[in-house]
C-alpha cells in the first residue's frame, strides 16, 4: 500500500468502505478490537484491504500492514471472519513480533469479508447519525462469530440484519453501545452469561464552519478535512466562487451575517472559526455564534480587536457574561510559534481538535498513562475485557 493510502482520514476510510460495498470483488475489513499496553492506534481503527494487496487506512505505524495483507488473503479464501492477536512486546529476539517494531503492546485485530451487513453503519455515518456496530467475537451460545447488530443511540433500538434477535442481549448492551456510539469509541464487552462483543462506535464527524473567503482559509480547510472535520466554508459576498477556491471543503455557502443562525445548523457538534477580516462581519457572526450551542468559536485577530467589539456591543446594550464568552477563543489558535499560512492553520485546527476531544493541549511527555483514553463502559453491559 502507498503512504497516501495509509494516511487518509477516518472519514475517507468509511467512504471507501461505502464505495466498495457497491463494487465487484471481495475486500477484507481489518479493525483493531483490543489492545494491551501501548499501540499506535486505539480500538476501532480500520484498514480496508482489496484482493490486489492494496489497503486504505491504518491500524499501526506500518508494523503489521504486510502481515495483515497475507491474513486477509486467507479470510477472503474462506469467507469467514478471523480474530488474530499480535504480540509486539519486546521479548524473545527469535519472535518476529518482538523485534522492536515500535508499538510495544498486544493488538487484537478482527479481519472479516466486507459484506452488506456493514452497509447500515456507513449509511448512518453519512446520514449524520451516530451508530454502534456490535459484532460477536466468539461462537459460544446461539450467536456465531461475525454476527452483527446495530445500536441507534437516538432511538435506543438494536437492529439485527441477520441471526436470532432474541439471542442478542439488547437491554444489557444499551448503556455501553449508546455511550460508545456518541463518543465515537470502541471496546470489547463481555455480557454476563452471554457472548463477547466488540462494540464499535461510529460518531458522525464534527463540523467545522469557517467564516471567510481569504486565501488564508484554504490551509485551514485542508488541514481540518485531513483531521476528520466536515468542513463548511461560509462567505458573505457573492463575488468569489467558493467551491473552486476551497476544493477541500465538504460544502460552501454564501449568506449574510444576519442570516447565519437561519442558514446553518449550529449545535453542540459544530465548531466555528471566524476569519473574514471584516470587523462588522466578524462582530455580527460572533454574536450569532455566541447565541448558539456551538462549543468553540475561534476569532482571528488580536485581543484588542475583540475588546473593541465588546465596547460596541455594550454601546448597543448587549453584554456578555463569562459563561457566555466561555466558547470564545481569541486570538484563535495554539501558541506553536509559527507564522506561515500553514503553521497558523495548524495552530487553529489543533485548538479546535483539542476542544472537540475535551483535551487541554500540553506536551505528551507530561501526560501520565496511555495517550489514548479508554472508555469504561456501563457496568450493566458486563465487564469490558
């Protein structure tokens, strides 16, 4: 596989899965199910492998991809799912998986033939809905390895495309599946006196709305897309062909600052960057965003510029409390020290990504414990493995 296919965003992997469901041939989907110790990717990371030996997506830093292509051929030949374990801990020098391949952990990977049973998952994601894909990992009981169901956290229902519905622990599974779906995380769940299940939460990607049409919007749009944001570029003047100028955007929109709240869905899964470089447009846009549930409003410009905005708001009789201003980050971006267009864009997207992930940016060397948080699913679903 090529480096460009290895490093694609997660949303592109899901899009490729969707495309390949309608194509000829048998692809194999490899998913990280569980890890012990340290690993490059966390559970839920995916890689799609075709019959020609090409892959899209990544589950390690390159340690296992060639081996997975080999195992995928066996899965394709048998048309049966297979759960494999790779011990990458430093150990016996004669053990090929212990020769310092970089992860220093134990990784379990589920490889399965891509089939129509996966379609409800990708359709939900591209329909803007969160979903949990529940896959059986063992053959104990009435369910078989590879049997699949889908949990919809919005309705609280479990859909079973195939197999005996009564065999699924619907009630016990709801808490874990709902939380994992909404957070876009994955975990292995053992249901008391029931099967071992892999619950893979697929959350609809968050939206980053960028207000502005200057050339500095381009790098922000490009990097945000690569970081799995759905990007909307909004312009307030009709003179610029937004789609042509910003090809990396998922969509573009021309409106007016007064119509922002009417023309956009501004919810708690929307992040915004205001960089029109027009004081009046910025002020009206910021006001509309602060009146919405948007958790992040990044405003381009020096702090003094926003203080001037506050003065004008106050002169109009509009005041903001500290709580009102909590979502506002100005000057926008993290202090990374760079000043080029892409360095500035990196600082902006990094800040939005940190807020969306609930993180306070800091050096990883100061973080205790694993880099990737693990979800402790609800106790009524049984104990996670």
